[in-house]
């Protein structure tokens, strides 16, 4: 597939890295105003770095729009005359609804709205996608693209704001939780480097248990806790300090913010 990523910031670059280690591309165009920051990608075979969005669109079949929300409508306006019948447009722009894109480029265009996260760079992104009517027959194709860099699920567009909080912002939330574990480990006597590795590898183990066993977290917690033991003592103290409540309220607060973008 010939793919263009319009707007290679943090997320756009993460998508590019993931695609480059997949087997899904025959050519990849990367656009950015300051191309000097990504010029090393020009040295990779079949990768082209440019600040010309129209050039990128004209030489691609799939267009991934990954610019900042404030720049989105301007960029779409700039490229709309060059979006042809063969093109599939995939937006990763926070808060930009499909009908807003249709107003600029037309409802007859194939439009996919997606929300990956930065773990796409290591092919571990959970990406939620939806489409307009014209693009619906290409959802399976887009699922296959995002499955090559993680896991993709199709959702209703009405849930896309929630998906942004859970999937995209969720990376930062999980990083903060792991950081807290690592800081606690230092307090318990571990060196910072060792404590961080213990924390994230334990998190990986917990995730693997849920994936393999198809269980609820509480079931796995029950396997670790014993009456009057140290684990249940720690869990009770964390909950008394508001662990679950803080996470839930953080998600709600993030969701309220995104709905005002």
C-alpha cells in the first residue's frame, strides 16, 4: 500500500515507525513543516520526506491525517481538490468528527476516523476506528492496517471521545501508575533503574494473565491475596487513599475536557 502521513508529530512519527516494521507499505510519504527534524527517514528505501502535502497525497492511496486539531480544517481545505476516488482518508485528529471532515472534502469520500496511541511505534497500539457510509466497506482494510501495528476494534463514533481518553491518554495514565510503583520501590530500598524494571515487568505480567486467562482483574487479585496478608493490606491502604476513585475521576475529567475541544 502507498501511504502518506500528513503531519509527522509525536503520534504521526509513532505511526510511521510502526508501519515501517510491518509488511503493509510499498511507499510511505511523511510530511512536516520542518522536515529537518525527520530528514533521516529520507535514507530509508521507499520513504519520502516532504513539506508538500499535495505531493504526498498525489503519490498515495491511503492518507493518514495526524495534524494538530487547530490545523486540521486548513490542511483538509488545502488537499481536498487532490483527494480522488481511490483515496482512503484516515483521521487521527482528536475531537474532529466525521461530519466536520465531510463538510470540507465531501461525504462521497472514504473517511475513517481512528484513535491509535503512541505504542503504535512498537506495534502495541489499541486503535479504535469508525467510518462514514462511503468508507464503511473499507473498514476491514483499515483494521488489517492497524492490526499490523497492534490491535484494532471498530466502534460507534459516539464512543470515539471516550476511546481517546482510554486508549490515547491512557498511555500517559498507565505511565504515571508505573512511575508511582517505581518510586515506591525506591522507598523500599531498590535502585531507581531496578525498581522501574520490576514495576513495568510486573505490569506486563498482570496484563499477560488477563489476556491468557480471559479473567476479570478481581479474579487475579484473589489469587494473590491471603487473609491478613501483606497484599490485601496494601490494597486496602491504596483504596483508602483514593486509588480507584482518583483514576475514575481522572478519566471523567479528561473526557469532559475533550468534549470542549
